[in-house]
C-alpha cells in the first residue's frame, strides 16, 4: 500500500481540554460495530452508562448507532473540564473509530492511501497557517491490505493522481492570484463564474449565488447563521466590498497570499481523488467556492479588527471547514452537485 501525507501531518497533537472549539461539541458521534461490541461486553457501572446512552435508528444506508448530544450540544461524555470520560474511565482504546481518528482522515483507492488532517480542528488549523510556504507531500509504502484493480482502473487512478499532482505543482510554483478569491473586475468575475459553471458575470451575482449555496447548507456550529447574515449585508454594498477588499489585500500582504495558496492546495489535493469514486470533477468548483467564502469571512474579521494575522486565518478556515467538510449534503452543495 502506497501512503501519501502532507508535511504537517506528523505535527498534530490533540490539545484536549485546552482546545478552544472542542470536537466533542456540536457533532453526534457515530458508533462503529467494533466499538459497540466492546461497549456491550465491557463490565462495570460506567460501561452501563455508556450502553444506556447509545441510540439506534434506521437510515437510508441501514442501521446506525450514535451518542446523541445533550441539551447544551455536547457529547454526553464530555466532562466539565473539557476531557472525555470514556478515555478517563476506559482508556483511549475504548473510543469509537470517529473519535479515535479525528481529525485524521484516510481515503483508499486500489493500492493508494491518501491521508490528511482536517482544518475543522483548531489545532490543525493553527499548525497549517503557522507557515505560508509550499506544502510538501511524502509517499511511503507498507504491507497493508489493498483493493485489487483492473489495468484500466489502475490507469484511470494514476491519471487522476497525476493530474492532481501537476495542478498542485502549478499552484505552488507562483504567488497566489488574488483574483481567484477576490474577482473584483468584471473580466475576473466572469472567469470565476465560468469556473463554477454558472452564467453570472458580475462579481456581485457570483457572491449572491455563493451565499445562496452557503445558506442551503445545514448549519452545525453556533453563530454560523449570524455569520451568513453579516456576509449578506457585506455583499449588498459592492462599492464598500471593493474598497474593503483592496484594504485587506494591502494590509495582509504576502503572508496572506501564502495562506490562501496553501488553502487552495489543501482543497484541491484533498478532493481531487473524489473523481475516482464519483466519476465527475468537482474539486475545482469546491476549491473556488471555498476560497471565495473564506475570503469574504476574512473581510468581515478585518473590518471588525482593523488588522489580520495567522490566528484570524486559522480560526476562519477552521470554522468554514467545520461547517462544510463533515456533512456530505453540505459538501455536495458546495461542489455544485445539489
């Protein structure tokens, strides 16, 4: 099995109770079969509490088990200090797959495994935007099990990965073009709209279409709907938006160019492989929409603070990722497929 990871992958360490936006809040935790079997057989009073907290329901994909959130939106096993009671009482090995692996993710196709970290984790976002230079990727091999592919399938997978790698190389060979996230001139806006597969020509029309897509997404975090309301007000005044854009770019400078280039690479590298499973190209649309959405959110932060730094960039990218990347329906909307 060939395993490919970005250079920041090994730098992640969970900050646990020091986390400013814990993953134990806002998301229901799916329980895989192995974890459920362990919980059902585990002895002791705490194991009884765990079993009593499990809920089951029928879904389109079959039978699902999960820990429902408490009234205040937390996992029932998040304690007052911000730590996981399952880890404290039963050990880290008792965690279900979702909790044990997050924010890591793995996508396997044939003899290839793509592994990365999600920006929805604040600690990952801080690591990611602590640098503004190019991202490097490391390819290693191990003896893990792999799917058997036909020669045609192998060739198709290789073509997808080669096209992805060439695109990433091209992106990182030059400074980030602000027009990719801030299409202020009509010509740039038209090109931006064409990349998204829409007929909108003016920058304002592109932003209205983008905001409509964001509003159709299921909100996850507290305050997201308010952020979208503020975005709606921002894009209604095109003159102010244009002025603010120029001020932000002048203030943020080359570092922000580096941050947005890294963000562009993150989305394109992560989602290009979806073409293997979906048999359609959606990475470019998702990447363009995400860059513009994050840029607009950056403008809101800049307008409020009058300045902008790496912590702001990490916080905004983390919030956007949390809202979009862990909900399949939200991802489909941002890919332009729904």
